[in-house]
């Protein structure tokens, strides 16, 4: 990420934390990812040469900025969805400022996943309403590239109980390889098969 974009990311992180700090209601908070997680997402897009990237949970767009920056390098197509229209608009303004392209949509994750054809995405970042994740699992498996597609789930160490159900479904799925990284709030990386089998 170039220096101008990094400055925008740093400013966004500071603004989001300032916004969240006095708020009691978790859902009112922007809850952007930890900066090291955002940076890792940009790395993963590049390292896996992901060209079709989906983010579920844009908020005001910190992870979005890093994913879009990675997608710009990989020549990829990046979509990010959030159920909250003002957040989508804020993220759109941030990306415009950073001169980055993305398809930002105000939409419900379940609808987006259910409406996607099989094998739609090379990389999916899941960072939304954790209570719904287990219900997304059948569609996540279906829409992710079958050989070597990558799913990244945030907050698996900060909120283990809330991701336990999808964790059990992942563990029970044949052909899965997964690892949990102690970065930020804990990021679980999940892949199926191998990119070599494509
Ligand atoms: C933890 S925040 C995402 C933070 C963002 N990834 C970042 O780093 O800037 C979770 C977001 O998920 C959104 N969300 C919650 N339920 C959703 C759903 N059913 N579909 C889409 N987005 C949803 C919320 O509006 C919220 O902005």
C-alpha cells in the first residue's frame, strides 16, 4: 500500500476508534478490524493471487481499503457488502479518496451468499454478525472456489463462543485445512482442497 493510502487507513482507524470509544451499544460501534489484520488481508489477496474477492461486513471500510488495495494489485474484482447504508456510503467516500475501485453494496449477507452461483469467489472475508455465520456455512462452501479458495473469519479468539458453531461445521467438512492466527482479534483461515488441483 502506498504512503497516501496508508495515511488514509491510519486516519480512518483513529476516527473509527474515537467514534466507538464512548458508545455502550456494540451495534452502534463501527468495530473496524485491528490494523495488523487489515494489512494481512491485503497480503493474502496478493499471495493467493485472488481475483474474485468478497467481504461480508464493510462497516466504514478499514479492511475494505486494504482488500481493495490488494485487488488493485492482483487485477481482481472486489465486492463488499454491509446491511447499513450510511456505513456503505462512508466506505465509498474513503475508497474514492484512496482512488480505489470496489463494488460496495448495501445488502444482507445471507441474501448475497444465497444468490451467488457456485464457485463465485477466490477469497471471502467474513466480519459481520457472528450469530448468523453457521447459517451461512452451506453457501460459503458452495460459493468459494472448490480448490484452494480461502475463507478468513475475524474475531475467532476475541469471541470464541460466538463462532463455535461455524467452527464445528468447518471441522466436520471433508477436505478442509484451517489455521487460526493470533493476530488482531484472531483470524481463522480456511481452505478446501489445494490450488494445485485446479
Ligand atoms: C465488525 S463490523 C465490520 C468491520 C469492517 N470489516 C472493517 O474492518 O472496517 C461488522 C459489520 O457487519 C455489518 N452487518 C451485520 N449484519 C450484517 C448482515 N446480515 N449483512 C451484511 N452486513 C452485516 C454491520 O452493519 C457492521 O458494519
